[in-house]
């Protein structure tokens, strides 16, 4: 079979493509810089501050997250009154923190997102009822926004910004992006810093997924965390709460991240929501940040914890978090929908060594107390702490009777005991385990969780599950760039490599010999065949190159990015280009990964491979056909001796045989094409319902081009291979 010269044009095109891509990548990063600056300039960071007195040095708060109050699921709001209010009446927390995704803001089929005022009214009314039935002071409730609360809110203060009118924070005029709440006791102060990192321009889902801090906000948070150290003689324990986990928080324009800031300001923990309980109920992560040594200070590493809380939406999770003389401990409870609040216990000291981050100090005076908070409607008859030794098959080592603490009251259900911690010094943070048992006046036994402790403050190893690791430990902003650009590189290679190979091999006959011979047909040969024959249809090849360039440079589609009747914006690979963002910058990176990655991986890549496959298949059919014909011609000539009629019959027979043999592959390719069409239509229809049917449907790049390319490839294979 002859190989037509590939022509200079395709080589030149390839060179152009590479130069072009280099230019493009630098352009994209410039765009990103513009975008971030644009947003940060427009936004002023404000801090709302509240101070509450604290009795003694023990305080506890309750956190709930991801309520997703929905017009289609009224039970989520009803259960706030039915389950949360009784829980709060027993627990009596100093604060109630609502960490985002207050409303669901989705339509019935959850295909499109928009703000629904009725959901906010439901929230407001439910919280009013919670206040009434639980006895918690309303000003002790702090709510911040999550991404769902920002879907389709074009700007802060717009008529769709219901957080500014219906939230509890709005009722107390606490609309700053940073909430600073401190509990002040005699010689201690506990600070809770709430940060709202939702997008300033609320793009609709699914491309609104990440927290977007600005440099100003990070600076303001640092200032707030620092001020306390300078102005207070008492010791301060700092916790930060927000909606987005660090793995779903983007870097600021200057590349700043919270991790460094938090570690520098030695916060104890960052608590958040966002990931629900879908990926695990213990999304815990110890962040270790090391600071380079300079002439003044030696190199040091600081740690803080990040604890995600499961959702209210499906699991009715609440978290009770206590700080006892600066030591943080917590308990996540799934409220049982069919029962009243189950009595529970939280050991506030010694803390669970699996969530310790205190520096080990061997010379330090060890605390000689055990403290447990018992939350129950019943009175306690007796409370006993039991210590077990895991090295000796968890045998009971010591039993300590606990007494109500000196200031015991219904407001402070604290039980307390003295012990000798020296007995429990151990190099292992897993060795000794503690569990508390209590009997109430009805003879009911309540137990705490049995967990390890370390009197010296050693940290036990906490190993995440692989799913938790994937979702909570990896920085998704970086993963997105890697996934996207590796895919684009692959496609560029797929398009350019065969042209290069053809160019090189045109000069020697080895490939042609190789292809013509039946010897040496191995995997490598098949790959070569696939690439070279696949790219031989110049029209299709050029169409694919153009399509890839288009995706890199031009808008993917037009759509209503914010509200349902808002402005029509363009989505590029580099983000949404909106008028609201100054400098003509783009918004929503890396949030649009939910659109770009599936499209690149499940439509564009398989599409290009299928087009190659179809062309290669076509060549294979032609080659086999011609070869079998030649051979059978020869045989026929030998057998029949110039009998023309007999020869014709013989050729027809082999041809039909060949067609039968090759049908398997062709069908497989056609099936793959059908799968691509399905995944494309699924993605396209998802995008249409999210950003408006008409603008998206009329955008050629995502809706039409993939189908046209596929049809063209199938058509050209069919016509060429069926031609006699
Ligand atoms: C008990 O209450 C008093 C006054 O309210 C306070 O000074 C003291 O520190 C409290 N004791 C404990 C152990 O919390
Ligand atoms: C605690 O009270 C329960 C029920 O009244 C009793 O059975 C148990 O023995 C008591 N435990 C201790 C350690 O006193």
C-alpha cells in the first residue's frame, strides 16, 4: 500500500501549534492575575466583633453545618426545631456556629441553582423557634455563608442576597466577611474567628465550589488573630471556623494561603463543613507548617488541626466542641430522628491523643485532673472514670469516682476528679485509654467513647482512609491544573506526534515495509498504525486541531452565570468573563473544573481517539481487502487458468469474508461513538439546565462540534470502506 507524502503543511501546522500553545499558556496566567486583582480591589474586608463573658476556664460551643434547607425537603428545617432545639436545651452551649450552606438553593430535580426566598424564610422562622424552645440567646448564634447560599447572587446587597436580610448575622448587623467572637474568662480568652470565603460574584452551580480568599481578607484575619496576643495578658486559645475545607480553598492573588497564616498565629483548630459525611465522618487533618530559619529565629514547625463536620442535611450531625484550660476536645453526634436527645458525655481533659497537637514538654507540670461534661436531662447518681491499658489487653488499671465540679449547675454539668498523672507517663500515645461511665436517676447507664490519651500531650498517629486522603488532604486547586494540563498535553501530542512520525518515516522505507509485511505485528506496530493511519484524514485532523485551539482560546459557551435572568456571560477555560469583575478579568477558577474536566476527559479525549480509531480502521479494511484480493487473484489465476468469471466469484467471496472478520472492530468503534454521544449529551444537558438552555444550546463548541466531528468521522469511514 502506498503512503502519500504527508506534505509540509501539516508539519508547519504542528510547529505553529506548539508556538501558539506556549504563547497561550502565558496569556492564561496573566488573565488569572487580572481576575484576582479585580475581585480584591472591589471588596472591602470588614470585621464584626462580639465579646461574651465566660465563667471559669471551660467553655463549649455547638457547630452545625450544611443544613441545605430546601423547599422540597421541609423536614430539614422542621428538625431544627424538633431535634436541635431539645439538644441545645440540654447542652447549653456558649455559642452556636452555623458553618454555611444554610439553604439548598436548587430546583426540585437539583439540576439548576437559584436563590429561593421561601427557604430563607423557613430558616429564619425555624431559628426563631429554636431560640424560643432551647433558651439560647439569639445573639450567641453565628451563621456564615456557604457556596449554596451564594448561588446566583450577582453581588453583595442585590435583591437576591437573602443572607444580608434573613440570616441571624444580618439581624445583628454582623455582615463583615470576618466575625471575631471572644469568650472572656478571668485569665483566659477563647477566640472564635469566622471567615466567609464565598465568591463575591455568586456564580451558579456547579461552577461554584471553592472558597476564594483575597489577600486583604487573609491579612485582616491575621491582624485579628494577632491583636489579641498583643493586647491581652491572659492566654488566648484561637479557633477559626469557615465553610470550605483547606483542600477546597483557592490561593489568593499573591499566592497566600490560610495554612501559613493560621500556623503562624498558632491557632488550635480550623473547623468547617462543605464535604458532608459522604466521604467519611472523620475528615480530620493535622496541618504542619514549617517556617524557614532566619538569623533571628531557628527553624520551627507549627501545627494546627482541621476538623470537618458531617452535614445536617442527611445525617443531622452536630458537634459539641469544648475548650478546657486551652485544651480543645470535641464530640460529633448524629441526632437520632426518632428519639429525644440522647444523653452524652464529652471528656474535656485529658484530651483524645488522636487529636492532640500540644507540644510535648517533659518537664512541664502535668495537670492532675479529669474533667467530663455530662449532657443529660436526668440527674446523675454516680460518674466513674475507668482507665485501661491497651498493652495488657485493655485490662482495667484504675477506677476513679468523679464528683460534681465546685461550680456544678445545670448550666455547667461538669464532673471532676483528681488523679496522679505520673502513673500514666508513656512514650506511646496509644497505651492508656479512658472511658467514663455514669448512672442517672432512672438507673440508665451512659458511657463516653473509649479513647486513648497522653498526659504529656503526645499525639497518636491518625491515619485517614484513602477516600478521606483524596478529598481532604490533596490541594484540589493544584490537582485541577495537573489534570487539565496533562490532558491538553496528551491531546497536543496525539495530534502532533503522528505528523512528526510521518515526516520522519517518509524518508525511509522501513515503516512501509513493516506495514506491508505480515511479520513483526506487535503492540508497538498497532500504536504506530493507530497514530499514523488515524491522522491521515487531513480534513478531520485539521478539524480536531481547530477545535482544540478553540477550546483553549475562545469561549466554550455562553450562559446565565449568576441569576436566572441575569447577564449572559462567556465561559472560557480561564473562567467566566463577567462585567461585574473589573479589568475584564475572569472568575470562577478552579470552580469550573466540574465542567471542564468531565468535558475534556469524557468527551474531547475519547472523541479524538475515536476519530483516529475510525480512520485507522478504515485503512485496515482497505489494506486487508487489497492484500487478500491480490493473493486470491494469484490463487485464482493458478487454479482456474485465466477463467475470468470464476475469478470474479472468488474475489467476491473473500471480500465478504474479510468484511465479516473486520466487523467486530468496527462495531466496537461505533459503540464507543455511541457512548461518547451519550456522555456528551448528558454533560451538555446538565450545563444547559444549569446556565440556561438557549444560550448554551447555541454555543457551538460544547453542543455541536463534538457531534459534527463524530458524524464526519463515521461517515468518512463508512463511505470509504464500503466503496468497492
Ligand atoms: C467557680 O465560680 C467562681 C465564681 O463564679 C469562679 O471564680 C471560679 O473560678 C469557679 N471555679 C471553677 C473551678 O470553675
Ligand atoms: C452507680 O449507680 C448504679 C445504679 O444506681 C449502681 O448499679 C452502680 O453500682 C453504682 N456504681 C458505683 C461505682 O457506685
